[in-house]
C-alpha cells in the first residue's frame, strides 16, 4: 500500500468520525431543544393552574388546562421525554421557611435556644477597635 493510499484511508476514516460526531451533536441539540419546549409547556400549564386556583383564571381556563395536559402527554411520547418530577425527590412535609421573623436572629444557640450574638467584621460607632485600613495592626504583605 502506497503512501497516498494510506493518506486516503485516514482521510476517509476521519471524515466518517466527523460525520458521526456531527450526528451525535445534532441529536443532543435536538434533545435539549425538545426539553426546553417541554419546560415551556409545563410553565404555561403551571401559570394556568395557578391562575385558576387563585380565582384569576379565564372562564375557559379548565378547558385550556385539559388541552395543555393532552398536548404535553403527546409531546412526551413523540420526543421520548419524561417531563414529570421525580416523586422520590419530593418531600411529604411542607418546606420550612429559612427567613427568620422580623427582628429575630437567623441562628440560635443550640444549648439555650436563644439567638446567638454575631460579631461584626466592622466595628460599630464608638468602638475602640480600628477596622481594616484604620490604623489596625495587620501582618505585613509579602
């Protein structure tokens, strides 16, 4: 086999690998686009349900909800998607608020249940401790 035959074979092999990579990339792109479209449909469904549950829905809101549920089901089948939430990831207890009530600390001393006192990085007014850049002693920079 001559040098040109080897170069030709390698070029053919490289072209085939390039085609396969392009096909895989296109498949991934198509899947991502299908997933985004499904997410948009779910968001629209959520908006309709929310409006309906809060008394702000349109008179034909339930019909729109039913139609959208059917459309989403068909879209899942056509695109091989599973747009439903993972039931094992959902909690059966309602989430706790992470924001403390007005005027209360967000952390408590576990032994007493009392709010912990936090030390500020910056001294308050009238403090004898100088803050950064105010004459405090810091190790020299190297």
